[in-house]
């Protein structure tokens, strides 16, 4: 079985080596970078997760995450490792697409457990191009015809509603911020208020009826699909 590859990015070399040793003992393959600049040169789709420090000399972890998401268009799960543990810092991390946030100091066992949880949660995050449908219980989303059925009954959605729903269902339990949706769904639009996302999700829940309860609002963070 091929080992999943993790990229550890931290300017504390000793910490990187400790994480590398322990994660490799858990069966992972681990690459190390001691700066964001170095990490951006070696990162690839082969990496299944990034452990990323926020406070580094040169480029910060937040800036690197922004480049990974918006410029390189890589949807690799990111866990921030940082001494910055205020609510605003956490919100910044999640708004940049972070999948988890571990404040320092931390135990190696905690990091290992969080890594495994995120990999399990995001294991089907990037669906193969050949996959034509997504199923979540009695909900079926056809990615080719753009049709949605629930309990074998068609659900008529607008283009934006369809894209919001398919984005969440592809990555169950992952939190998407309003900015995430604006970046992914409103790509060709001009200035759009974040409130627009709330309006579309309200309409989407209504169309899904009782099934709409699976679209959960995480106050201060965004929305996720729980099944």
C-alpha cells in the first residue's frame, strides 16, 4: 500500500525532524521545508496534506496557504501549526481554506491524530474526472447532466445552487467559508456580497426540505455538509 505523502513546513528544524520521524513511524512519507519559499518549490499534487507553521521568517504560513489555494489551485488539506491561537487568527486560517488548526505547544500524538482525522475526512475531496455522480444517502448529484434527485424526485436548482451543493457534498464535513464559495462559484461575477451566499444556501435548504438539515452553519466559520 502506497504511503500518503505529507509536507511539513516550519522554520524550526528540530521540530520538523521530530514530526518527520514520528509521522514516518505512523506509516506516512514526509517531506520537510524550513520556509514557505522552499515549500512552494517542492509542493505537488502528490502531497496529501500540509502541516504549515504560521509564524516564519520571510513569507508567512497564511500567505503560503493563499498562494497554494488561489494561485497554484491546489486543494491539498492544510493544518496550521502555530503559537497564534486567538479567534481572529483561527478565522483567518479557516478563511484561507485550512482544514484544522493546532496551537503550540502540542503533543506529537495530537498532531498524528489530527492528521489521520483530516485525511479520513478529506479522502474523497478530489473526485476523479470520470466520476459522473455523487451520492449522499438518497441524494444523487449528476455532474454531467447537472441534475439533482432526492428520494428519486428531481430537485430544480439554479446554477449557483447546484455548484454550492456539489462543492459541499464532494467534501462532507469540510467547512467552506463564504469567501470559499465566492471564489469557487461566483468566478465570473463582479463584486458580490458575502450575504449573497447565505441567501442562496437558505433557498437551497428550502428546496431540499427535511434533507436541508444536513447543510450546517458553523458560526464564524462557514457552512459544511454533514451526512
